[in-house]
């Protein structure tokens, strides 16, 4: 019995090995890849050499720092073939308290040398999972190389252990000239230039897998919120840019061990654009790259081949950047000129240089960094002529929808209004960014439906995105349905959606958003104004809070969201009422919720001022009356909180909102951000001009057990009057 069993096991093993070979050989886009010549030189104790050394002594296959400053200059090294790129790696990261720098020079004959060129070793151009144990790659031809290291500080461990120089020749393969011809008619649109694919520039897809056939760096996807521009450094006289892209790919994927190239895209000096990181885009989300450490998730990284620290950027490369990035920013909703938070950091623009995120790097070089203002402006001018784009991922295409769904679409920065249509009927609309729409299946009949979100520019030009979804069988108690006539696509900017005579509103409980009709004037008396219309619930699902005695005259139930007023006018003083209702018992008070100290809140342009609801101070967000910066300015404050999972929680705060005449596209916002700082739910988006404090409450049950940010912000478009808001007594309350 043992012989057949043994033979069977050997046969099974052969089948498994063969299957693994087939799987590896059939990886997507695998084709006959151009050969790569690879050579290595390693520093070791045996035969240790140095042209110059001080402050260092050789130790444990590395360098021990014996003073607070050290220098090591390698001997000139002759490679065994002419290379066109090299990089330097070592075993362990440089310890805290030590700064180091690296320079390299090249030669064809060992006599005539290029100038010393700095090679970044800060580790700020890597994926989040990778260690900072290597330099950037240097693109440049030669057969000799020499490097020198300098360091300062006190090192308790050996530095640069097992240092290795890897030199490459990737010139066999598709040339940039042939790629230009191949891609001229193969891709690209009127707005976006053609992109040279990985297969076209000769990417060896097997480099993405380990010996067991497992993908080393599997793709992950995020919706881009920022764009970071880099340069590769090295030579500005690259003979074949496609070969340079192949060299960067091999160095990142194999030498550094990442399994892929770190940049999402690359641009050469002639303006050709190359696909970088494998995975591309899925449903408006871009594959996460490894180019800006700490800020890779949710950003696009593009690198210009060459060194622009001391040399100007070629016009063709700059034009390609403008054209390509304008199309991508239009798609991803990134305004190149507007500021905003990203990964808990306030950035002044949507399009940035690498050094804006990691101040220790000089990337993308002084000259390219100096051109960024012109690049941003040129991008924005192109974007204003592009058709708007819109995307959303919830509900998923083909999903079954049983409960109300909030849709926060990603739209082009030029969009001023969005509509939600089901089977051609307008069911919701929003005219104030960030846009939010609600799909309520209770208003629809069971069966298949078409969901369309339409985005409009101010001139009426529109774009759309369509999903299908299914509403399950009829519920025991049917709800009223909408029966408006079909709304044709407007040829000009659409007016606010008007109520339909056949619309019936059924209150729901508990409300998702509650305004208590309570205001407090400076003297401390309470008044009860007419119930305001919640800006972000055009299909009403809000139950007004019970009025205090005496009962105020109720306002008509809203059935649509009016457009924000062009010139807010203060509301006349309402009829006085009794004492404001008490706030529910509070489970947790956010740090400095009363604004009496300086902690708790992350302030971005916001500040504490002496105009309180109670106590001595309140939080001020926005611009003072009369300020006109001439550009869009966001000011905000936020605080991270962890909500309990075992009970409902209500956010309660008081706010006082003001706006000058003609505020334009300004806005006052209260929102919940997720743990990564992205907008999870807009609770209030309004544009008010009132002289009294108002109580705001919102149900946060949807975020039970989550760690989120309470966000308070004001947008000023900088063109008309200024808008602002004061906030006080922020509480988290519940049962």
C-alpha cells in the first residue's frame, strides 16, 4: 500500500508545482519581458576600503559612529557592465537622533567624473509598510561609481549595516519613440492625454510576485483627495525615458522589496505620461501608491523624470502635467486652488509638492516647486471648460435597498447643484457643497429601479452617473409615493426643485436631524422663530421638536430644499416664549466643549473669542465682516471622539451664524468625519444671517461605537461678503 501512496503523493506534488508555474506565468498582462542586467557591490569588513573616513570605524559589516560627526567616502568602483541607473540600500533604518546624507558621482572611464549629486535617503518616498532603508534611485549612465556618506549625532548602533549598491541596465525594451507612435491613437480623450500602459513600456509583471506566486503588494483603493507632484532626481539627459521607468520599477519592486513601483504616474521631459503602480482605477477610486510617506492613502502621486532642484522644467512636461492633472482633478473632485484637511493636516491647496507633506525633502526641486502656482491656475482654467463628472459607490450597482441611503457623491469642483433621480423622477436635490442626497426606498414600489445622480455646472452643463437597484417586496403598510411628471434635463442652470402637489410627507421617528425652535438673545431671553428648513433633507424626513409653551404657529411642512439665499436677511424678532427646553442628560462632554480653555479642538483658522453663549468665550469660525481674501478660504475646528456602542447619542451645540450681504457660495457647516478625516455625514449645511444663538441637535446613532471627528467649519468663496459662525456648549448627550 505504501508504494502507490508514495507515487500518488509525488504525482500530486508535481501537479501543485505545475499549477503554481502556470498561475505565475498567466499573471495579467504577462508577456516576454525585456531582460534586465543587474549588478551589486557590497561594503564588508573583509577587504574594507575607503578613500576618506573620519568619525567612523568599520564594524559589523557597517559603520560605527565614534564621534558626533562622521564621513565615509568609498573607493571608486568599476562595474562589470555599463549601467544606466543605481541605488543604495542597507539593512536597518537610521536611528533617531542621527541625520545623514548621501552623494554619488559617475564616470565612464574612472578619470573624468560627473559632479557629486545628492541622493535622498530620508525614506519619505515609500509605501506605508516599507522601512526607510534605501536611497532614491539615480538615473545616469556610467561604468564607474563612487559615493560618500556624512552623518551627525550619536548612534547607539551600527549605521548602514550591509550597505549595498545595486546598478542596472534596462535599456533593452520598448523605446519612448516607439511608444509615442503606439499610443497616439490608442488612448486619451479631448481632456486627458494618452497614457503609456505598463505593458507598453515593458513592465515585467512577474516582479510583483514572490517565489510562491503571492502578490507582494496587493492593490488597495481610495478616492483621491490630494495630488502630490515629485521629481525623480538624477540626470536631465535621459536618452530613453521608457528605460528609466523600467529601472525605477525594478529598483522599487525588487531591490527595495516593495513589489511594485511607488508612483501612480510618471511624466518624461517630452510630455509622455506613463502608467505607474499596478491596479489603475476602480469606480472612481485610485490604487494606493507609495510616493508620499504618511499621505499615500487618498492621494495621487505623479513624478517628473529628471532633477529640477537647479534646472527649469521643460515646457512639454509642464503642459502634460497641467492637461493630465486637470482631467484627473475634475474626475476626483479635487480643486487645485482650495485648501482643506487631509490625513489630519491642513493643506493650502489641492495640488501640492512632495515637500508640502514631508518638509525634510527638497522634492520636487526648487524650480518645479516654484512652478506649482502657475500649474494650479492653468489646471483650474482648463477644468472650468470640462463637462462635470459625478461618481458614487453607495448604494452599489445592483444592490437591494431596504432602508434610506445617504449618497455623498464625488463631483467635479465646478459643480453647483446635484439631483437624485429614480426612473427619471427628481426625488432629491442639493445646491450647497459638500453635496448630500437621500434615497428612501419607502417612497418607491417594489422591483428594479434606475438611480441617476446628475451634476450641474452654473451654466447648466451636466454630467451623470447611473446605478440600478432593487426595492424588495411590498411592506404591510405602504407609504405614500411621489408621482411628479418627468423632469427633462434642463439646458440652463436648473432652479431649485419646487414642491409637487401630489407629494405627501409622512413624519418618521426618530429624526435624523432635529432643530429645536429655541434662540437666545444677548440679554438671555428666549424666543421661538418659525421652524427652519433643514438644508440637506430635500425629501423631508425630519420631525420638528415639540414647541415650548406657548405653542408657536407652525410653518408649512417643507417638501424641497430652497437654494441658499443670495443675500441673507436677519429674521425679525419672534414672539417671546418660556424658558428653553433642557438638554438631555449628557454621557460625555467633549474636551473644552464650553470653549473656556485652549485644549481639545484642532483649530485651522478658527479661534476663541469673547462672544459667548455662557461663560467667557466661544469658538469663532469664518471671516470677519468686510474681509475679502480673493480666493476660497475654509476655516474649521474639529475634535476626535469615540461614541458609545450601547446607547443612542445626540450631538448638541449652540451656534450663532452671520453673513454679510451677497455672500455668494459661502457656507456654514457641522459634520461628522470618519477616523481618516473624510466626510462621513453632513449634519448641517446652511447660510444664515441671524443675531441670536440657536440650539442644534443631531442623532449620531449611525456612528455608535465608532471613533469620529466632530467638525465645525465655514467656507468663504472670497468674492462677496464674509461669512462666520460662533459655537458654544458642545455636548454629547443621550439616555
